[in-house]
C-alpha cells in the first residue's frame, strides 16, 4: 500500500512529485501554467510518437522519425574547419546495414555514457549525406536486457514543449517517467462528469482510465480512444449548457403570443409587396410566424447568403408584432446599415402609415430625446439602430420583437442585453446573418437557437464573375472598370482597414481615391470610410445610390447589406488581408440587379502562390456555406468569427472542423440528458464539473 506521504491527489502541487522536483515544477508553472498534479493530467499531448516498433536499418525511411536497434561502432572526434568546432561521429550496425550517427555540438555526454560495441536504441530521422545514411543528434538509449526494450518501446505522447521546458530536460521521456510515478501513487477522487449510461452508449473510456491512456498509452489506438473521450467531454459540457439554456428560455420565460398574424401582414402582403417572395422566404416567414404564435420566446437565426432577401423577412416579422400592438427594435452593426434598413422599412411602410424611427450614436440630442420619449410612451412602433438601442436610458413600452442583423458582429453576450429591455414578457428574438456559419460551428455557437436557412436567391440573379489578380495585373481590372462605366454601370473599390495600422490604411484609401480620380477623369468618384461623420457617410452613400457618383472608393464600412443594383463592379485591393467569408460578403455588394457583375480581388505585392491559391477558392465557389467551411478550416474559429468576444469557450483538445462527428454525438447525448433530467439532479458529478467549467470560461451569462 502506498504510504500517505507519497499519495498524490488532484491538488498536490507539482513540486512534491517525485522525479520532477521543485526546479522543474517552477518551470512548468512558468512555461505551461501548470501548478498541480491535476493540471498536469489535463496537459493534453500535441501528438504521439509510435516507438513500439524497431525498424531494420536496411528498411529505414528517409526524413521520418524511427527507432533503430544495434551496436555502436568506434567513436571519432574530428574538427570541422567550416564550423570551426569539433564533431563526434560513430556508427550503428544492426546486422542488416549500418548508418552514421553524428553530433555537431554538446556531445560530451554521449562519449561519457556510451562505449563502442554497446547495445542501444536510437531514435531519429535518417537523411543521406553523400552515400552515407546518417542520423544527426539522435536520441540514444542504452539497452541492458530484453526487459529494457519492453519498457522503452512505447507510444510517447509529445507535449507542446517550449524552449524553456526543453532546456530543463522535460523531454517526452522525462514526461513518461513522471506520469509513471504519478499513476503509481495517485489517490484521486475523480468522479466522471460523463454519466455511465452515456459512456456505454457512445463507447467512451472512463475518466481515470482515459487520463492514463492519454499519458501512458500502450498503443496508438488506446491513445486515440482517450483523445476521443476528452473531445467528447469538451463538446458535451458546452452542449449541456446550451441544452439547459434553450430549455430555460422556453420554460422559464414567456413572450406575448401573437396567435393572429394581425391585420398589417395581410394588407402589406396583398397591397404593397413589391415582388413575389421566393419559396425559401415564404418557408422562413412561416417558421417565424409559428414561433411568434407561442407564448414562448422565439429565438431563431436566419442564415442566408448575401442578397438572399433577409430584410423583407424581417419586415414580415415586424408586421406581426406591430399588428398585435407591440414594438419592434431592429439592431444593425453599423450606422450605414441601420440607415439603409430604416430607408427600406420606411419605403415599404410609408403607404401604410407606420412610423419607423432611427436611433444611432450620431443623432442630435433633441431628436434623440424625442425618439426616446416616443419609445417609452409606445407611440413609436418600430425603431432601427445600432447598439445605441440597448443602452441603459432606452426604455420601451411594449417591446415584442428584437431583430439583430449581422448578429455575429455582436457576440453572444450582447444578444442578451436587448432582451432585457422587455417586461413583463421577453420579446421574440430574430437573428440574421449573411456569414454562413459551418454547421459544426453553428451547433456550438448557436446551439440554443433554432436555425432557418434561406437557400434560394431571388430570381434573375446572375452569378458574379470572379477574378483573382496578382498585384502587377491590376491594369486588367481597370480596363474592365472602364468598360462597365462606359455602359453606365457603377463600381466599388475597397481597401482593407485593420485597427493596428489604421492611419496607414486610411492613407491607402485616400491615395487610391486620387489615383482613381486621375485615371477616370470623366467620372465622379466618392469616398467613404469609418473616420467620417455619419452625415458625410450618409451623404456619400446617397450620392452613389442615386448615381451622382459612379465610383465609390472606401473601406469595409460598405461591407454589409448595402444595396445598389446598378453597381456591377467590385474591386478589392489587398484582398489577401481579408478572410474568405468577408470577401464573399463583399462580393455580395454587386450582382444585385439584372446586369452581369464582376468581382475582382487584387493581391498585395509579392503574395505567395499559396496565398493566391486560397483566394482562388472564391473563383471556384459562389456558395457562401462552402466558402465559410474553407475559411474556418484555414483560420480556425477565433479568427473566423473575427472576435474573441464571440462567447465561445476555447476548445483545448477538440477541433471544431475535424471533430464534427464527435460534436454531433455529444450534442445528441447532452440534449437527451437535459430532456430527462433538466437540473441534473441525478448527476451531481456533472453538476460540479459544469460549475467549474462555467467559472473557468466566464460563461455565467448562459445561465441567466
Ligand atoms: P440580404 O439577405 O443580403 O439582406 P436584402 O434583403 O438586402 O438581402 O435583399 C437584396 C435585394 O433583393 C433587395 O434589393 C431586395 O429588395 C431584393 N429582394 C428581396 N427578396 C426579393 C424577391 N423575392 N424577389 C425580388 N427581389 C427581392
Ligand atoms: Mg442584409
């Protein structure tokens, strides 16, 4: 029996771990933020090296790490004149062939610990030097008996080693010894957060066994099983929270039930609808109608590619709420977009005498005050704005519906804020996005939301002809631009704007603006960027929209939702500085009318062929979902979403792109579990674990 003093618990500080020692413990703390034995257990290996097999030297593969076994030849030291240093060489012979082992520096230990004729294991990547097979700086292990081999031939986890860890001798061999010590004397109170029934059903390792298999695997297969279990666990915890939240929203909160569609929808549909709705639009409107007919708050996300016609769908939702005597707040991420929505809504609703207010940061105080009063009295049925809408002093008389456009720009936390404006009910909630989100990411990010997809464009749209040009091919873009202008069309030219180099970028816009003016003296050129006042921006947009300017040079403030059917050319400079999904969104600024449209992405000077290839995905695909998947793969979820505020906890071992299948299984398990046991009364271990998880990732907003 292990004595009490050598029993390690989850919280035992690492300095008490035998074989590690206080100095290395300190380095582990500093370099990898590991303080306790529990932390060490959760230190996931980056990959595994399968050293269970010895390769005969005659069958060695080049450039691949392999294990060899043989006897050492004589040691030779010689001076390399090129390096001005002494070099150690010896040979390894295993009966099939021989190879050279070579050390260029720090080799004294080799000479001290090994002798000619000694039986050893050697690990390294062979290369050819002339005709000689060579291993440089191999790992070398003495073999005294056959049991040695059994111990040494193993699957080694490879941990994310920093230079500091390496210097402290924390190699994978050392980690292996440490874990052997830890598991031999471990006294953990580990209750598995994944219920037994779920483990059985999905064939998952028990938690303690999984920790052992992860750090001391007997085979690669076992290591993979352990990894699968922890991936499942990561997804499962988040999905349990999402399932609980979805249930909470539906069971603890009430919304006004709009059992009748109301008079306004009928009037609009029959008298003022400017075009026939697509089947996809009709389907989504029906889904919204059904949701809003219930006394349970709707929480629905509409995903639809740029130009798929989400705005009119939002209008129908608004008409249901207003027709039932409630107010509607529509929030957009930028002023330009809020203004455009207001314009569209006013144009559609003016004939029906329904007022639409606009609330943005730049509003004069008097006007702002009037709007706030009208909202509080209930006089104003529809308000459209930026995040100004959820500021503290904004109060609503009867908020029945919130609509959030391009909602991924706001993040999960902010989704909740607008909600809290309604009383005594919660409002119905409609989210819209033109950035199609790959299914797996959507399940994590919006796992508590119902999703509708508009997968059909209004009739008559033509595919946008897309070209990717190297920097020196830009003249071709201008030639096309000239042709289109001649036909009476209009064009956008877009420059990237990223915060760190904002000044430089603005300069690029201004230089581009002058360049274009010079090159196209017979046309009027406008400019728009985020540093302008909202009146200036509004003015520039209006001039472009009415055709007073033919070319609009700007930054991504014209990114989302801007609608000018006569614009047929989009040129993006330094296209490589945008994500693919964003470029696809930008592309949606054209192709909104009946004319053929063109998107031209110009690469920065000297862009690598690989980066060019990435851009060419836009030539191959017009489907936003497809592009978003490629984009997510290339950039990972953090950059893909463009904000660390997305509210998504970090996955430490699971990969949202690669592990879609595990995610789906974990989601199914979590939702079934919450249906059966909403408060996890029969699962105290999971409860405790979730509690820590929420704290660790700051997910408290999930539970309110
Ligand atoms: P997005 O989904 O990108 O927000 P919009 O709602 O701005 O798209 O719609 C793009 C354009 O298509 C607008 O000019 C809109 O009036 C028009 N539109 C929307 N639905 C239809 C339809 N069913 N038939 C014809 N045009 C439509
Ligand atoms: Mg839109």
